[in-house]
């Protein structure tokens, strides 16, 4: 297993800124998303900001690709192609900037939080992968969802598939036909791991259902920003999924892998103190477990 360290360096700056459950024909109907407004106790003048850069240190890990193996419709065998692993870290080889790390705060008083700006999220099966896209944003493998807001689900692939959700929510949504949009809302905060329940074991993505807006994902240059943070002490969390597997299941007829279990995610936590009008420098180290 590769060993590496992930360093989140805060740059100078103060900103105001088992068994499957029964599948159902459609998810529970969604309710209207809550209004995007800040807490009653939010005071912009009493906030600071955190900006930083997520940088991978140490050897860049080699993550093996996955094989998309499907039976041919005429029964003459299997069609095989190679795909990138969805949880492979996206590291710039020149700067070692890490894209796609989730950075967020714990111990936030929602009543003092800034207004929400997160866009609605769409999840879809597309070209044999699970793709997460915020409205007006770029597609990826992570979606940040406000608690109680609706998420849209659909499949663009012309094969039957079922979306499995585990973690903060437990569900299975079938897609017998392509381009059938469905919606679901989530009330429990936390991570929802999205995978295929139809044997396409490599398909994986994540939703984070959030109670406050201080969640973000590092960009292509590794940078992130948490703006308009009320002054106070918080736990700063850096998170990335683990691509290493600890167990797998095979189809008893074909012998092909149909489900995998990933090792625990990479995560580190440290305390940070935000003071109004002041910048915060708080490096965070995240290492791959041995």
C-alpha cells in the first residue's frame, strides 16, 4: 500500500467570505428546499476567513485502473474496457496540488453562520461512472448538499442500474430506463457514499449533507476558501476517500467482482481559532494509514 502525506497549508489572508433494502419505483417526493438565508446571529463584521492550498507531499501513489466488464447482448462473451479509479487522488505532478479534497469546519453554531450559496446538486450514471454536478458548476465525484434540499438523480446510460446510498442515508434507487429524473431530500447530516447496486463495483461518489455552509472542495490548483467564518474556535477537517480495498465480493456465476469495501477515508482534525479581521494560518497533515 502506498504511503504518503497530505499537507493542507493555510495561506495568508482574511476574508469576509450487507443486504440491500427493497428498491422502490421512485423515491419519496421532495419538499421545497429551505430559503438560502444566514443565521439570525450572523454578523459579517465579526467574522474572519480561511484560505489554503491542499498539497500532496511524498511519493505520488500509483492507483490501478478498474475494468468495466459487461456481457455482450448476444451472449458471445464479455466486452472489456479500462477506466480511471473514481477515488484516485488527482495530483498535479508539477505543483503536487491535490484536487477534490473536502475541507470543512466542525462545532459551528448554525445561528451565527453566513448565508448559504450552495447550488442544487445533480447525480447521474454517465459513461459507466457516477457523476456529481452542482448547478452551474463542474462535474466531479463530490457534492455538497444543504440539509433538507432536494437532490436530482438520473441515469444517462442505456443499461439497468441501481444507485446505492450508505452512511448518513440508506437507500436504493433503481433506474430501469435512461433519462428518468428522480428527486430525494436528506435530513440527516453527514457523508453518503454512493455506489452501484447492480454489479458495477467501481462506480463511486459522495454527497455531504451539511448543516452549515462551511464546506468546500479543493480546486485544480489545490486551493480552497472558507469565508465569513464567525470568530471562535473550530475543528478544521481535511478529508479524502481511500481508494484501497479491504474486502470484495464476486458474482458466483461469472466470477467477476461485483462489490468492494474501501478502507477508512483519509481524515485529519485540528483546532483553529478565527478572530474577526484576522487571518488564520493552520497547517493540517493527512496521512495514508499503514
